[in-house]
C-alpha cells in the first residue's frame, strides 16, 4: 500500500490489488503498513456491519475491468465491473487480524 497526500485533508491510497481510493484525513488516519479492507456493499449491509469509514458514491465510468466511483468529489477506482450510474457504498475498515487487502463485491442494491 502506498499513500500520497493530495492536500491537507485528503490522502490517496494505492493498493497492491489496483484499488485507488481518496480518504478524508479527519475521518480516517492511514499510514503505510496499515492493513485495510475495502468493500463495495449495499445500504442494508452498511447499517448492519460496523465500519471505520463509509462513503456513499456514484459509479461514473466503467471499462472492461475497472469501475470509477465519485463519493462527493473523493474518487475511488476498483477492479470490478459495476453497473454504470449506480449508487454504491464503499466501506473501509482498518484490519489488524489479516495481513492482506481484501476487496469484496457484495450484492449492491440498485
């Protein structure tokens, strides 16, 4: 995982799994070496599962292997093909138990 400071309030995280995500620093502090889980989840899952950081986003671009999501101007690129123009939730959780990044696509209510 590589972290680049975009400005005083946003960090951009690059993972080994080709996920790129902007994080609002005041809500989630990450540093290189942290282990995080990133999941695309439904609204029901977002209410039933605790998470460290949850963003509501809109899929604005899709190609053969990647989807780009805007969450209020914070950007995320994931190696999943999601329905274009769909609304999704992005869950980011710091994970102390596992030593790998997990990217899961759960059912997304559209």
